[in-house]
C-alpha cells in the first residue's frame, strides 16, 4: 500500500471512530423487542414515545406463547386497564430523563397486572435495560432495538 493510500485509509478509520458514538442511539424513543427475562422468549414489540417531556411505551405487537391467547387481555390489571387488550396498551408512563437514564415513572407487567417503579437506560451495545422495582426488590429485562426500514 502506498503512502497516499495509507493516509486515506487512516483518515477513513479515524472518521469512523469519531462518528461511532454519534451512531449509537441516545434516546430510548423508538421500537423495542421485549424479551422475557424468565424464559428468554420474545414477548412483544413496544414503542417508546415522548409526550410532554416524558417517555411512555405502548405494546404494538404481541408474540403469544403456545398456551396463551393470540389477543390477550389484562385479566389481573386493576382500574381502567382491567380486562383491556394488551395490544395497544400503555405499559410504561411518566419516565423523566436523569443524565443517561430515565426514571420516576411506572411500568406495568400485563401478565400479573402489577405496576412497578421503573428505571431504563441504554447500554453501550445499544440494548435497552428495563428495571422494575417493588420495594427493595427488582427485576431487569433487556429489550432489543427493532430495526426500522426507511
């Protein structure tokens, strides 16, 4: 490789390294594939969106297990969500940004109808970590980014 080609290659590598952090997703707004932390199975596609400076999430697709109905309802939910379809349901609300994570809101597990305090953050690999708290106990899931065409 001649000197000019080496310089061009070095410049290309440098540009890529400088641009790589900018390519990482900086906000959780978008579509995410949820993975059940107990079974490892895909459960749903959730769309995280911003409204009034806070983040919310709704279920846009559902992947039922063999023993589940294709269009489940939130049987164990309370209040307005009781017996409502999981598809389209807002399951996370009022999340506020705090540096590189979002917290202060709530998340609902439609399977058991329980609501948890919530914190989310984006890992270096681009996955979203979602942690629900009930008292001193917590459960953490990893949600995967959904590639969008366009």
